[in-house]
C-alpha cells in the first residue's frame, strides 16, 4: 500500500486515455464487418444475411455483459488512486472468474439461447440456418471475448490505454487475416468466418494475459483471503448487477427503435439503418471520452480528491461538447453524400435525408449521456445510474407513445428524448452524488 495518488488533471491526461480509447472503439465492430464483407464476396444472399444476423446477436449479447469492462476499469482506477498496488491484481482475477463463469454458462445454454434469439429475429429459413452455423461455432469464443473485456478495462483503469489499443488492433488483424484465409482461400464459408472470430478472441486473450502479467505488481499470485474478500465480492456483485440492468435498459431502447422502424416498412428500416451508422461513429468518439472519465474520476475517488474529480468532469464534458459540435457540423455538410455512398436506392436516400437532421443534432445531447455515464461508472454510482437509466427508458417509451402519430419522425423524437433524459437526469443528480461521495473524505 502506497500513499494515495493525486494527479493533476488536464487536457493531456484526458486525451492520453481518450485518444487510444476512441481508436480502440472504432475497431470494436470490425469482427462483424470483416466477416460480413468476406461472406459478401461469395455472392450468396442467405449466407450474407446469416452472418449479418449472427453478428448483431453477438454484438448485443456481449454488450449486455459490458459491466465486466466498466466495473473492472472503475475498481482498478480507484485502487490506483488509493495507492493500493496489490488490489488491482485481485480485481483482474475476480474479473476473469466472472467472465469465465458467464462464458461457460453461455456455452452450456447455447441451444435454448439460439432457439430464443433466432425466433425473435424472424429471418428466412436460409438466413436462419446460416446464422445458426455461425452461432454454434462463435459461441465458444464467449469466455475469451468476455475476459478480453476484463483485460481492456483493467489496462485502461491503470491508464495504459496504448496497451489496450494494441490488443484491440491485434485481435482485429488476426480476425481479418484468418477470415480472408479461411473464407476466401480455403472456401470454408460461414463456418470459416466464425472460426476466425473465435481464433482472434483466443489470441487476444493469450496476449492480454501476457501484457497484464507484465504490469501486475508481483505477478498473478493473489492470496485466497484477498481474492475472496467477502465485502469486495458483494460490492462487485452489486455494481455489476446494477450496470447489467442499466445496459439491458439501454439495449431495449435501441431494439425497440429498430423494431418500430421495421414495422414502418422496408424503406424506413433501411433509412434508419443507414443513419444508425452515423450514430455509431459519434458514439465511438464520445465513448472514448467516457473511458477517460471512468479512469480519471475513479482514480480521484480512490485518492479522495474532490478537486481532481470536478476537474475531470469539467474537462470531459467540455471536450465532449467540442467534439460533438465538430461531428454535427461534418454530418450536416457531408451527410447527404455519405447517404448516397451507403445506399443506391433513391427511395432510401430520400427517406434518410428526411431524418438526417435528427442525426446532426444527436451528438450534442449525446455528450452528456455518454459523459455522465463515464463519470458515474468511474465513481461506481452504479445504483443511481441504473435507476436513472430505467427512468430514461420510461421517458423514451412515453415520448414514442405520445408522438407515434408522427410515424418515423416521432420515433426519432423519442430517441432524442432518451438521449436528453439520460444525460439530463444524471446531470441533475450529480451535485448530490458528489457531495455524498466527498463529504466522507
């Protein structure tokens, strides 16, 4: 145990974490994109639909367990701020145990899970069969993929974002090379794409363990009494459960948005899908700043540094607003051209242009939604974040119900209401949480 760490927080500290995190976030969906692109070269619509469907399923499934990254990052940063050099290794070990248990459960339950998910997706027989082939292979990557969440959170929590970025790059390069080799050279089809994803996650995990061992103080040896500390395990369970519920509520918003868009017809669904890519791009950048907030605010909580916490909050939100304004401007200037590039359908182009203003505006309320998510996670205000996200979900549903006569425009208005309420509710609660946390110092 060393003295608490009270680092001076400035722009350099924010971007030392946010920069690599932004790039790492941009690489995150590449496994699904590379698989889709390679299968698309085979000129089989059923295979392409199958890998696209299965990729979405795994994106949502693994996203549901994103608490493994978030809680590991927050607890590690708090330990770093408190000057506790041994606890981070115990946090890593606990994260691996939880990831392994969840991954094993997903493998054991794969048959009923697949039946439920594919019934909900409602694809054609050919698409569903192809997706099931991909699913039954890639599901075996679950322990590795979830453990990689732990590794990513642990490295960023220790302000080693460059190492986290390097691991993400390796995972995606291995996936790309293996997919090209198995699908396009050896003609293994959709099974090859799934094997490539499994292989890349396994290689990433193996390399991540080596990297973490290098940074772990005293290696991986953790006394059982420390590893199984009852109070810390109960706190881990409580925080993870709260973040899981919060993430499920967030996923519900986007699944509801997609489902209602689909019910409005193929053109509306396609237009919303095109515009969703814009939202994803802005989200990756804003989430990079949220990662910086998690690390800096977590470290400030561990060090009992109220000034550092306040400075981190201010800088993350100010820089986030600056990025949001730039992104909004780029969407306004180049959005129509990007829409034309992404779809050749005149009907879809017209529909996407009609709703483009919502996407142009979205990054601005998104700053506060993503920024305060990072702040609350870093401070492990997980219960409050859970409750406010559930309130935001209810506001979203109420807004959709009130505006459904406006059709797809009403749906987009409801999504903007979700963004606004998510950030606004957390901003309103922030002063009370801040006082409660640092009045104990």
